[in-house]
């Protein structure tokens, strides 16, 4: 989705599917959650650490960067769909509760797919493997270069409000010093 603002197009919102994305949480080959989420906010940042070396007069003579990473913060509402684990094709309050309470932990892999639209390759799961969902039953997936691992997960339920997941995940990335490939591609 985009909007025209005084003659200039700007990207707006979460675009494909009105903000519905496919999410899969895996622990090794075990799928802990596979379903859809209405993503109210997806935030991606690039981070890294640096160290400096100084000479005997306190002047900086060297700087090194290390521990480069992408940090993903995702907040949204888990949808109760026929693809939700243990749903048996039934969309109900019981299914919604089961989807919300899916058991996973820090260290699990976080796969995100926008389906066939390659709208955000930095976030989209790397590789060609998709997975079926209600909005994408044929498991179409445009490859990206996301390879995230959950570092924190918060599940929130409050009175008179939607139950939400807030996930933080990290992907450590190499620095492409020779310029031969994408600096964001973990396959470099």
C-alpha cells in the first residue's frame, strides 16, 4: 500500500493482506506455531558493536566493528485460522486461545512470509520453502534473506483489549568487505 502526499508517493502501512503475515516458530525441525498474524507493527533495526584502540596520548588509532546484527521487533494479534496447530479446520474462540498459547521459547527460529509478494526482503524468510496458511493455501513464498532467532517473547492479555504477541528476534550478519554479495545475506 502507498499514499500520495503532495504529489510524492510514500510507503504506508504493512501493505500485503492488510497487515496479515504468515508466521512459523520452529525449534529445530519441530514446528511450535504455524499460522497467521495481524501485524500491527514490524520494526527492523541494524545494530553492531565497536571497539577502539588508542595510542599513549589518548588518540584513537583504530576502530573495529563486530557483532553486526539485524533486530526484528514484531507486535500483532495471532489469528485463529484453519491452519493453526490443533485447529482441525475450525475457527473458534477455543482455537484462538490455543493459537495464542502456542508453546515456544527463546532460541526458536522465527520465520516470516509475506506470501508471494516480496515487499520486505530483509524480513522475509530466506530460501524458497513456504508453508500453507488460510490466506496462502498453496504456500507461495517470495524468498528474502531473513534468518531470525527469538530473543524475547511477550504474550499480553488485558481486560477489554486484544491479546497480543510481542516478539524480538535477532539475525547475526557478516560484513561483506569485498563487496561480492549482499552484506545482509547470512549465506555470504
